[in-house]
C-alpha cells in the first residue's frame, strides 16, 4: 500500500494542529457553532442527532493490519467500542466527544490516516474495487490510479469549493465491483485494440433525489492523459454547475440539462485548452512518477502453489456455506479472496467492534499479508488467503462473530444509519434490516433464494443506495409517520440500472411481509435455481411483483 512521504506527513500534521486550535476556540465559545461548522466539516466531523460523527478516510478501501488496530483503539478509547463501514468505504465513529477529536486525528495522523475531504463540496475519498490486485483479468491494479487522483485532488485550489460534493470510483475489471456507473465520474481501466492501456470515462452518475446512470464521454483515453481530462471535466462542472439550488447542483443534473453531446463537447474543448499549455503547464503525470506510485502496490510475496481441494467436510454445513458465498477466485493458484461479512443477524449492517477489528488485524497478519479492505457493500475483505488456510480462517472468524456465510444473500443488507443517528433521515433503517434478517435467518432458505441485494435508505439522499438494490427500500415521512417505498430491478454492477418504484407506501409493520411476498413470487416464477432474482425480474418485468405488493398492502 502507499506510504506517506514527507509532504503527506506535513500536510496531515498541519491540519491536525490547526484543527486543535479551532476546537479549543469552539469549546471556549470564541467560535459559534455556525462559525465552527465549515471548519469541522473540512475535517470530516458531522453533528448528527445525538452526537458528533467523525468520518475517517480509507483511500480506495485499503488498510494495513496496523491501521485497523489504530481504528480499533479509537473505537475503544473515544467511542462506544465500535466503528461503522460506510458505502464510501470509509470508517465512521458515531460518538466522539468534541474535546477528544484533535487527539483522534493525531492518532490517525501517526498511522498515516486522516479525515480530510470526507465532507464538503470537494472531491471526496476515491473508491475502488475491494478485490483490486487480487482478481484475475485486471489491466493493472486500479489503486495506483486512485492514489494518483488522491494526490492530485487533495486541497486542489480550483476544486476546493465545488457546487456540490464530488465522487470518483475506479475499477480495472469488466466485473464492476466499484459501482462506477453511479458516480460523478466512473473510471474503468481497459486496453484498446492495439493492447495499449487507457481508460473508459463515465460522467454524471449518481443516486439521491434524482438518480442517474453515468454517460460514457470517452470510450478510450490514453493512460498518460487522465489528470488533464479529469481537470477538464471538473472545470466545466465548476463553471456551469448550479449553485442557486442545492438539489440541482450535482454534475448529473448539469449533464442532463446540457445533454450528453453538448457536455462532452464542452469537456473536449476545455481539454484542448489545457493541452495547449504543453509539458510546462500540464497536470498529467510523468511516467516516472506513475511508476514510483505503482511501486507501492507491488504484489505480495506469493508462494508458488497449486490450487487445492479446500472443500468442506460434508458434515460441516456452516463451512460449506461460507465457502460458497464468501470465498472468491484469486488470480494466483493456491490463493483465494475472502469477504468478511459485517452483517450478522441482529446487528447494524456495517458495524464492527473494536475487539473484532483487532482480531481481524491479527488474521490479516497471519493469513493475508497484513492487507485488509473495506467495501462499498459495508463488508471487509482479506484479499490474499492461501486456500490451505481457509478452514483455520473460517474457524477464527466464527469465534469472533465475523463468520457469517451470507455475502450477497438476502441478509447481506446495505443500510444507512437512518433515524437512529442521522438528522436528515425520515425513518429508521437498521431495525428494518434486522427484521428482514430475522425473517430470513434460516441459512437453508437464504441459499434457496440465492443472490439478492436489498438496500435501505432512511431518506431520499440514498446513503443506503436503495436505487440500485434488487429490492430497494426508501423511508418516507407521511404526516409524521414512518412509511417505506419499494423499488425493484436496481443494480450497481456492469449492467447498472435504477430501480422502478412499485406499489404504494408501506407502514413499518408491512415491510418485512412485503419483502417475503416478493421473494416468494420470485421463487414461484423463476425458471430454476440458477435464475437469480434480478434475472427473473428482468425477464418478467414489474407486473407480477406489483401484484404481490398490492396484496400485501
């Protein structure tokens, strides 16, 4: 993983020292809350319903085992003993006292971490494929370019105060595990017909109040011209983006209002002007610098292994289920990628305790070259595990409550914090997720249903990504009462789609029955066990599922 240089260290330390003084002035009353708000947001500190929330950046979802231990220490010493993995691959702490935040930031700084650009109208933490560097078929490790973008965008003076927040995701595989099509900019590494590496660039995706799938503005961009092209996109957005209306300020609105062709033309024109500056004025990365950064992402010291038969003892049903759901193919023979579920029944999706963080860090040291990843689906990943170690790893994960064998199943629910924490939410999300998990707690039934991605948001801001859930659930307020709207057919993979609203709003006590009715309808109509829910929906359309929902209501 990338290691800070002296410049990185100086920048982060200066920010910590500066914020320590700002917090002291707030605590004495020298700064009002209105004066303090923009200062704290620049340091990832939000004020939620009950307490402050600190959002820690985890660039492209990559952590060392030691960094995970630092996060565990923060959870234990300054919070209520746990952290929360967000859909931006970040870690959130929901209960820090303001007086302690500078000390938390110092602890992060000492571990080459920070909370910079996790809030505000700037380029946010760049996300990526949690299987990066481990999955077969990659052009190259996408985290190299995430790090390039991180360095380019951090404190970029032209883009420090954009019309709205701005999110970038990068992948290097045809199998999209980074949801690039629902980002402000989505970047896919690919090769052209001549075998040269470059990028496919999408712009204008996003969820929230007005969801859109991104448009391809460049099918192939040469690798050495990425930063100048990103600069052109951001300049067009900065100039033309709406600042008069908060709800129309995202780049997706600009692309839609200008039209894909006109927007692309504006970007190409701006790009040409940038390129006229020549090498002396270019922001593009010299190959030597790309190679230097790439050196931090060298492959681990893999052993020369053959694939082994790591199937479970037929009497160990739990291990067999875990292998089938949480273990994925690795590019190297004899290795596997392990998804660590943070969705045990009855717990808030994405939460992980301090003790579990410490245990997972130890397991990463022992089994995965000290490499840990966070995912936008609110789970974690050990990317480089020897197949021969899988039984021991499963046993150790199970001992600490991290052995749930449900990756991608009905109980592997994405959910925002909702009204339990967030002052923007209309409804609760976590209790709904827990009730659905309980209804489908039978592992045999979960396996029968197969892949089914349920995503829950407590308000239209869509932090739970409900628009791209196979079943999406959106909390809405109706005269002070909590209701839920259901969408179907959304997906965030290579065939990304926005879900269709079906049925009327459901009361809290109707939601779980509605989900069960949808699942039963799917099971009764699928062509066989190999046909997933999303495939059946695509074949059948919404009508049979709508009928099921109306029966429920």
